C-alpha cells in the first residue's frame, strides 16, 4: 500500500522524502503505527528545519560580527540536505543562499577595510620600531601589535604578504632589542665585577696591621665606588649590603683602636622616613581604624615625596612602612564590612567580636585567594617575553599577593587572640 502527499510518501512500510534539486527520493524513516501518522510525524519535523533557518537569519541580523556566521550557515545547509522531514526544502535553501550572498558581500567589504587597516599598521609598526628609547619603543610596538591582533583577516590573496611584512618588522625589532639588552647586560656584569673587586679590597682592610694606611685606602675605595655608576636596583642591593657590612667591620675596628666614638650621620631623608613610620605605627596602635586609614593615606603621600636613590634607601624601613599601611587599610576595610553586617557589633563580647572578625576575614581571604589564582593564570597567559610589559604585569600581581598575605596575617592574629581568650 502507498500513502502519498506533495513532498513525501510511504511505500512498503517505509517513509520517503521526494527528491528535489536533482536529488533522488530518500528514505527517512519507517511506519511505526499507521501510514498517515508516519507522514504527519515527518511533516511536523519540518517545522524544526524551518525554525533553524529562522533563528539563523535573526542571529545574523542582530550580530555585530555578522561574518562569523558564514561557517554556521554552511553547516546548516549541509544538515538541511540530510534532514529527515517532509516539506518543501527548496525555499529554505534559497533563503540560506540569499543569506550567504549577503554575508559574502559583507566579508569582502570587511576584508578590504582590514587590508587598509593592516597596511597602515605596518607603517605604524615601522615608526614604533624606529624609536630610539627602548622602553618607549616596546610600548609603542605592543600597542600596534594589539591592534593587529584585533583586526580581522584580509583576502587570502594578500594575507600571507601583509602577515610577513608585519612579522618581519616585529622580528627585526625584537632581535635588535635582545642584542641591545645583551650588550647592556655585559656592561652591567663588567660593573658588577668592578664592584666585587672593591668589596674584596674593603674586606681586606680589616686584616691590615697599619690602620692609618688602611683608612687612607678606605677613602680611595669609597671614591672609586661612587665613580662606578648606577646598577639595576636588585643587583645593587645585594652588592651594596656586602660593601656596607665589610666597611662597618673596618670602621668599628678602626674607631675602637683610636678610641673614637662614631657619630650618627644618618641621611636626613631616612630620618624623615623613620618619623613617618613611627606615626603610622602609632596610628595603628592608638587611633580609631577609620581615622588611622585617613592618616595613612596622608603619610603615604608624604613618603612618596621623599626622593631617595635606591642605593641610599633603607629597604627594611620601607618594607615596615608599607606593611604597616597595608595593615591599616585591610583593618579599615574589615571594619566597614563589620559595621554593615553587624549593626550591634560594639555591644558584643570580645570573644563574639573576634569570632565575627575571623568569620568575615576568612571569607575575604578565601575570595581574594580565588581571585589571585585567576589573576595568576591570566598573567601567565598574557606574558609576551617583553621585559617591560611583563614586569608591569608581575608588579600588579605582586600587589595583589601582598594584599592577600596581609589579610592572611591579620586572620592568624585574630585566631591566636581568640585561642588565648578561650584558655
């Protein structure tokens, strides 16, 4: 028996879609109950196919990047041709053809625009790469590189050529940059070697039997040391620490032998920083934490106004000041959280207050550690090998690590205090 309708039919218990666009009839299913039910089932399935075309057309109309839908359109056409349903597929395929022509035209226009943009970026890259100051040049090249990445593809006829031109400029720039810094590293290492020779001479001063002669040599060494010039801060810190250590040993021995009581000749800027540290520590101990936070902001501003060359700065003093201010700011933030969540906080017992502070700080630490993990992954993915840019990324990450570490430290202090109360 055979049940037929305009676009499909049943024959010998099997459901067929009538051929179209030169394709032969195709079996799409079998009769499970009655032939009419089978026909109706596959006619209803045709609404799914029509819905997919409707949705794609709507998505294309609303999309910003319409060209990205060309692949989806191609995939949908392939699915429609093999879709098991009964209905008129030709109008659906015609709609897809029309949408494809529209997208192809857009892509052609965009590719032409992209080609103009990329050719302009090639000139921008040449100009940026020619800047003589390497940090400035690196920043400028990175800006152009970011724009290049955000610019879409061009016609295949030109893609390889523009990519090669741009990459050649970048390769040449970074090659010259590596050579420059390799040479700078040689210069720095040569200075380090000279500094270490002077440290060796300083070390030998304490072994001298003629202290007067050694004292004269010390002046010569100090003059030579100051004449050597600057080093990168991290390298200089370790070297300068050893230099000052052995000089102190010598001067202590000299002063003791000569009966001299040494005068404290601290740099007045260091003295000023010590006063700021004392004010910060006093605010942390004695002031309302919100008041202390406002005071810390003022102290930080004053600290930044004190300009001390890295080689003359007191790193331990700087770390203590920064840590004290960090603690004030973190406690102030916690106080704001507490005041919002616990309106009657001041009426609670000391133990209840500590438990509330611990609970909130545990949540803050957990949240920020999670944020830090994500930030660490982001930085690792964002590292480009560009020394200056990578340094900035790691600097921001280190600030985040410092804040988490301070919150964790405060949490442990609260926990120890509660343990003492519970004993």
